[in-house]
C-alpha cells in the first residue's frame, strides 16, 4: 500500500533534494538500529517524508553528517541524517508496515514468504521495543481488514478510514504535546490519500484477480480507463477534496524550519502522483486495445 508519497522532482530545489536524500539515508540507519540490518530492505519514501514532516513540526532539526553507506561501502561518503529517537521510531513503523504488507501477500496471494522472512526478526523487535506504536498500527490495520472482508464496503470514505486513522494515531504518538487538530487531520488526509491512490493504482489488477477494490465495489467498471471516463468527475472530487484538506491543515501548522520540501511533496508531489496513475490506467487500456486490433487483423 505504501510507496506513493514522492516529491515533484522538477520543482525541487537542490538544497531540498539534498535534505530529502539525507533523510532517506537517516531512516535507513534508523531501521537498522531499531529493527536490524535485514529490515532496511523495506525502506520507503513515505516514511522518509514522514520523518522530514514530523521533525519540522516537532522542532527537532535533522542533523546532517557525512558518512559511508552500508550498501555502498566502497563509494564516497554521503550526506546522511543522524538517526535520532524519532528516526528510530519511524524505522520501527517502516518495519511493521513492511512485514504486514508481505504477510497479507502470503495470506491473500500465496506469495512473498521469502520477503516476509526479511522482516520477521525486525517485526518482533519493533513489537518488543515499541509496544504502543505496534498496538496502534496493528489495531487500526486489523480494522482495515474488517472493512474489506466479505465483499467489503462500497463507501470510499469508510474503506479508507482505518488506514487514515492509523497515520493520524501514529502522528499523535510521535508528536506528543506538539500534536494538534491540524497535525492529526493532515496525517488523516495523507493516510486516506495513500489508501485510495493504492486502490486506483491496483484497479485493473484487482478486477482481474477478484481482490477487493473500493473503486470497483462502488462503480463496477471493467478497467481503469472506463472508470475514469465514466466516473472521472467523482474521482476528481474525491482526490481534490483530499488535496484541499491537506493544504488547509498544513497551513494551520507551525513549522519550525524551512517548509519548501514539505510543500513540494504535499502540494505538488501528491497531485502529480495521482495524475501519473490516472495516465497509466488509460495507457494500459489503450495498449491492450491496440493489441486486440492487431490480433484481429492477423486473423
């Protein structure tokens, strides 16, 4: 489900790209410290952005140092964020989410057992060392499964609610006394966007496999292109409402440091990713259609 939160790179300042890459390396180190080396295999840009955002909101600066990367130990030193307590906590979050993702793959699609093993030990460490975080994530995601079982709900809001609540609860847990209604609502909207973006991206695959997809449950179109052609206004309304919530709640938050990077991701990166997925669904259907025409001509 995770892996969609990205910067809009063409509009990213060089200084912010440097910070983003340093934060990425910092989360990688945080994962290693909290959950072990193998758990680093699940490093995601989503959690990297959460690190940048949460550090800025909490007023805890990311300290940058030059160090060698474990994965590129023979290369030059790179700029990396030091792994502080927040980064290690986010490393545990990354590991819990990675393990649960592959655990779902094993249960639903009977694949991914090998990858799940990469995170098993780290998952246990996260459960032991971060019990409150573990309880938040597993509790909210178990409610997500309830919403999807037995055909699932056709309500877009209800389907995305558990994942949205999970990120909102995690933000409260990490920010503690710095948490506000705006920070909670921002992370709620982010979680909702992530869930619905994943559903949109997986639309064709889920229709083919018979897996639950809230957009198919609500609109029942045979492919993503037809979904967008017939119900594009509905989809635009859903996502534009989320972008509005994200923008308004971000505006109500006190940021302690420069917010160019966070604004790039929240205000440009998320809409750009949504547009990219819509274009991909249309292109996939067009490619399949051309293939059908060629087959008929050959016959």
